[in-house]
């Protein structure tokens, strides 16, 4: 038998089958962030907010950086990312990222990663990505104007 939805009626999150996507949040940024600092993480502007409907839900975080650039400098320059839920680092210690081995100006690559989080709450959560230049040999940029970066949050029923 088919389920027919009309008007404001629908299936409450608690009645959905396990594995269902309860809600989706997406945020895109076109801001370019650059750093030569190898000591401190900086915010990338890749951030999104979600309020889970069920405390038992998982949050699938999907991050896409359209273009990551490195200016001229020593070979072996690299940079890393970390994912935070509110103020807590939940993925990465800068080990997520890209390693450049060429000295050419403006090396670039896209970069994506996913994380399956279990926050266990129904309060508002802010997910954000930070960047660190691993050795400071050259300026690192997360380019946004030509190839935007984005973060998508999916609440998945467990």
C-alpha cells in the first residue's frame, strides 16, 4: 500500500525507517582563505548549523573544497584540515589534507572528505572546517571565488 502525503501531513521522524534522511543542510562559500602560518588553525568559512530531531540520529558531514592552491615555495609543502562540532575537534589533527611536491606556482587540487558523527543531542550544532599550513614554506589558499567550497549535513535515522 502506498503512503500518500497531502498538505502538512507526513511521517514524523520517529516513524521513518532506519537509514532515512530526516533533514539536510547545505552551505556554500565563495570566500578565499589564505595562510602562511604553520602554528595556528584558521577558519575556512566552510560551516553549517543543524538541530537534530532525534538524539539517536547520526550526522553525515560531507565537505568539498573546490580548489586548494599553493603559491611558489619549497617542495614538500602541505596543508591539513580538521572538522569541529561546536568547539570540539571530531576529525583530523591536520593529518587530513594535501601534500604538494612540486615548486611550480599555483599548484592546485580539489579536496573532499566525509565524517559520520554521533552527537547524541537534539540541540543546535555548528560544524566547521579549519585549515593549517603544515610547514609554512609557501602561502596556502582555499579558493572559493571560481570553484566554491561547501559543506552538507545529513541527519540519518538510526
